[in-house]
C-alpha cells in the first residue's frame, strides 16, 4: 500500500523519506494536541513534560526541545503554577535550579507518553521490530538538520 502512494511518480528515495517523515510529524503533532490532560496544557507544555524524564536545568530542557532557553522559562512558570512541576536547587551547583515533575506531573507525562506511543503504533504502519530501526535512522539524521540551522524557533 505505501509504495502505491508513489506509483505515479519518479520521486527519488530521499523525497519519499521527506514526505513520509513530514506526514508522520504532522500526525504526531495532531495526536499530541488531542491528548486530553487536566488541566489542559499547551503544545509546548506537553513537549516539556515529554522531555522531563528526570530533574533537569532549563537550559538542558531547551536543548532537548530544540528551543531557546527564554522559550522554556514561561512554560516552566505556567507548569509550576499548575502544580505539575517544581523547582529545586541543583545539588551540584546551588546557584542553579532544576525543574522536576510533581506526582501530578508524572501522571500527566505517563498519560501523554502512553497515548502518543499507542497512537503512533496504530497510524505509522510499522511493526514493533521496525519502530526502533526507524527511530535510530531518524535520530541519525537529526544532527545534520540541526547543524544546518533548519531547526530554528
């Protein structure tokens, strides 16, 4: 079925890969938007939760989410007001702060992860064995795109 999508074109594999990744990205963005969390969270708030697997400095979160640090600060503030994250001193540098999930934040993150992973498995058309291979190839391609400056805010 997937190959039938390109039966009437002479597109090289690179373009087919780009089109496939773009379609997956758009669907993942829609799925992330459609995950219901209480209280409701913005797309960027959900994105920060996804990457907050352990206490992190906001600069590290900015790197993880491919954002500038100034974009993470208001998100952290909003999540803290809602009781989803808390700030604690970094034990390795008492001048710095770590952002970490509260129990409510852990529950919200787990819900997002479970929902998006489940939906990805359904719409990607990939087998359980193919997903790690795809993930490794996608991650391999990321540094070149980031270094080329294509991932700017």
